[in-house]
């Protein structure tokens, strides 16, 4: 049985030494910096008693820390010199120069900066497609362009100095490790386990069934309610779904303790998953042209050719507006998000990174200033900052409170205050803002599904946190027809032998073998 790799934590002794060092700058028992509290500013010397008075002499505050910051701009950015920026700088004892870069040119601009070494103190970096970091970012890390943040964020004890960052699950911190070390702070966070199955409970009641608990019961439900072309069982648009995880026990890549890797679609068990889909297809529980029709939650809102079940973000059909869309089409329609279904080798869940960008700190920054920058990032990770300051601005300037309600002013829009939320992030688990008006009973049920899914999900993708240049450069070409071959298998257009021959052709290819070698080497180096 292959075992999933779990990155090792940082040395606890390092965290203890760091804590002692931080007493000069941030105070280990300090508030960690939320938008309502004064952020640690650091002191030049520790406090000393005045021998003449017996009164403790306050330490001399450090001057403001000047920080240059390169960040995505999802629209018109703040011009700066506004009251919100002044508050941020006053609260954190910093002077910040934001370098806002439009999204459509961000990667190119980042690559130029990284290859020349001309980087800002803080840089927002997007994750790669098949691996955590692109080859350019990997090269920058190897060249020493960024600080290793493992001593500061590598253990729960170290992260406790930054209470808002400590809110992220340990899984997220495991997922952001790259070759065993932490190089960035997560941004654009989401729960690591957030996908599930939602069905039409009204249809379940019509056929007299109980909510499915496993693949077999779910299959019976799909076949029982399918009445093509008016109704199909399962909405999918591609073969690679979270159902495959339950058949293989693997989400993407997996590894044994020696670092030997395997890709899930090339495992013998993956054919069991394809056979399951093929059975649904032949039973007309899948749309005859499923690869080209809508396969998301929106597919359940159609009047003709709708669906009884969909795999999606588990919270979507708890959102009041989404439920209303369903009832606008079918007044009796009642969505139900299922507890995770059990399959032959695991549950129908998945595991995501839990973020899609991260903030990295330039090695040009003095080591003694790293805790101050992390305190600033922690400040920008608070509910007060993300939910109030960046969404409302300053009262009397960017909003007024009328009859207990916040009303934004023209200054809020004109000064693009919302842009200050782009470098920020507030992790609040499953408490998505779209659920604020959800019915209490539905919300409680969703919470139970979320907790159960998090409990039973054993998936990971160890290859994401390792470096294989061949994987980044050749995987797309190597597997270019993989999805097409899956579809042909499900539709009965190729035989089992043809599938086996196709898989053998990839796994015997020199590029695939090289990927396995590179992943194994990187895995062993990360130990």
C-alpha cells in the first residue's frame, strides 16, 4: 500500500530560539497584530530600570520599517496617501510602497524580476499548475532570492506569534512546504477539503430511498431517477472527478516510503472507476454528450435536461440565491448535500492546497526585520482588516452608519479602498460570506458534512511540493490525449486492451521515467 507523504515540521529548538530573539522586536506574548490593536513596533533596546527613580524606563521604539510590496491588481488599485493606508502604516509602524501589477501581465513581470534579482521586499506569487512553484520561482529559491520562513512558521508554536496566520489549518501549512521548507505565507485561502456531492432530495423521496452512504447506494439512486432526455443522474463535464479518489485511494500522485511515485490514472484500480462511469453511461444516467455539456452546479437549474446530482463545492447549494435558482425551475426542488460517500479505497472527497497565491519575502530584507513583516502580514489576515477596514474604510470618510447600517460613500469607490484587500486574507474555514443568510438548519447540516469530510479525507498530492523540471515542461505533452482516452473508454469506443496499451505507452516513455526519478530525488532531499 502506498503511503502519503507528510512534510516534516521545523526544528522546535529553532522556534524556541526565535521566540527569545523576537522579544527584542515583537514580544513573543504580544497581540500578533490585528487591525484593532497596535501592531508590535519593536524596540531598539530592552526596557531597563532607572536607578535614580526605581521606575522602568520605556524602550526606545524602532523607526517605521520601509517595505516595498509587489502585488496583483484585480482592477484599479488604490492611489495611496489615503486615510486607510495611513491607518495601516500607523498600526504596524511601517511605510509601505505598493507596486500594483495588473493580472494580465503579472507572471511576465514576476519572471523578469526573479531572473534579474530585482525584487520587492514582499512579492505575491501564484502557485503553478502541476507543482507548487514554476521553474522560474524554483530557480529563484535555489539562487537565494527569498528568505526561508520555516523557522518562523514551521511549527504551531512558531505560528502562535502570529494568531491570524495560526488560524490556517496545519494541512495548509503542510501543503505550502516546498522540498520540506516554507517559503511563503498563504493567500486566497479556502478549506483544504471543500468539494462534495449534492443531490435532489425531492427526487430521492419520490423513489423511496434513503440518502446514499456509499458508491453502490449512490449508483442505485442515479439509475432510479434518470429519465432521459428530461432528467439525467449525474452532472459531470470531465472524467477526472472526485469519484476517482474513492476507487484508487489516490488523488493525483502518490508515493511509498522510498519515494517511488505513481500517477493515479495509471493504477489498475483506475479502470474500476472508468468501468463505473461506463456503467452509468450505458444506463443513461450520464448525458450522452457529457464532455461538452454543462457539468457544474448550474446544470441543476435547467428546465429540460436537468440533473439529480452534482459534484461541486459542498457549500453551493446551501447558499440562498442558489437554492432559489433551483426552486425557480422546480418549486418542489430540495437540495441535499450528502455526507461523504464511501468507495472501495476511500471516500468521495478531495484535498486542495487551501490557497492559490502566497507572499514571499526577499532575502534583501534584513533577518531582524522578518518578524516585523510577518506581523504586518498577520495584521492583514485579520477579520477586522479584511471584513471591516478594506470593505468599509474609515467611518466619516468612506462610510457612514445610518440607522445601524453601513452606507459606503463615493470616496470609498473613488479611492479604490477595496484594493487593500488584495494582499490580505482572512481564513474563516467553511464560513463563506455567501452563507451569511443561510437557513440555520441547512448551515448546521453543511457544518456536519464539512467536518466529516475533513475527518475522512486522507488524500494529498506529494508531487506538488517537490521539484521535477520534466513534470513542469513535458507533462502536458505526455498526457495530451489522456482525458480523450478516458472519455472514449467510458463511451465504449476503445477496449480495455487499448486502454492498457495507451497507459503502457506513457509509463514506458523516457520522459515519464525521468519524472519519476526527479520526484524521487526531490522527495529524498526534502526528508
